[in-house]
C-alpha cells in the first residue's frame, strides 16, 4: 500500500509540472510575458502631451524686440515720449525686462495721498463740529453744514443774522456767530464768506442793489470774525446778490433759503496750507 501511494504522488507531481509547462508556453505564445504594446502607447501619449505644452508656451511668449519696435512706432505716431511698455494681450501679462532709473513717482503719489487724507480728515472734523453745534443748540433750519468735492460750507440763514434789508447783525446772530467762531478758530485755514440775497430788488440810500447788500453782509461777518481773533489774512468776502440761488425764488420759502451767508472752507485752499505746513 505504501508503494502504491508513493507512486500515485509521483504521478500527480509529474502531471502538475506538465500543466505548468504547458501554461507557460501558452503565455509566451500569446505575447503577454515581459513588456507589452501598452508601453509604446503610453510613451506616444507622453510625447504628444510634451509637444502640446511646448506649443502653448511658444504661443504665449512675446517677442520683446518686436514689441519695442511697436512701442517706438506708437511714440512717433502719437508725438509723445511716454508710452507704457507693459500691457496685456489675451489675458497674458507682458512685462519688459529692462533697466529702470529710480522712480520717484511712487513717493510723490504717496505724498499726495497722505496730504489728501489729511485734508479730508480736517474737513470731516469741521463738518462734525458744526453738526454737534447745531444739534446741542437746536439750530436746525437756521444753520446747516454740508461737504462736497469743493470743501465744507456752513450756511447761516439771514433770518437769524440780519434784519430785512440790513447788514447789521442781530443779537441772535451775534450769539450764533460766537459759537461758530469757537469752531473756526480750531481750524486755521483760509475762510471765504459769501453773501447771497433773493431776487427781490432793493434800492435804498445805503444799498443801491442786492450786490451791495450781499457784499455788505459778507463783510459784516468778516469784521466780526476779525474782532473775535481770526487772522484777517485768512479771510475773504464776496457778494453774489441773487445769482447763486439754492431754491426757487418763486415762493416765499424758496426766497428765504436763498437769503443766506455761507462760511466756506475750500478744499483746494486747505490742501495748499496742509502742503505748506507738512512740507509735502
């Protein structure tokens, strides 16, 4: 029995070896051993991708010499010497690699920005101070302040400053101007005082027309400011008669709005003084 079992095992082993050898021969015949055709396909794909990206790069490159020639042509055609030599084309940024002299423009721009910020801060503070004055003294409708690109303007109704047809300040006008002067003295910039009337003609022994009346009222306010310590060199007076209305002269309410005195901090004047003081 033992001899028989041993013989069976030997036959099974020989049979298994025969099957393995047959399988290896089939694999070799089918071409699946070692490298395959897919390697060649992969190599072709990598090569094509490389060529594609090289082509994209070459399309995005800018020929600097050709670009410089174009810029020079533009300079000649436009008659100018300052033509930007950097730009964009189809979303691609073109930067010229060239030696540049030290550029002072950024420093100048920074100085201008800083001066502009300081001017705006001063105008904002003036506006804020006057608004607080109006609120705490219940002067709404009598005094107002607004700010625009030209500067800050304090507007005072002639109803509280002057009697009708007159340029002598009332007691109420003096009290209001005292409070306003306290604010103006904190901001030592040039102040323009402008007088305005409605379109109702006036002709008296003292005022031949609205020109004289509006100018006299502006001068009266200037004299008051000087008496309160404002530097006369920082003041000017103008009269505009009825020719710069802010409302319609067709109604009594509109004419009342037009009769006014304006105390103006002009932005340009403030900017000049800020530049002088700060050495910008």
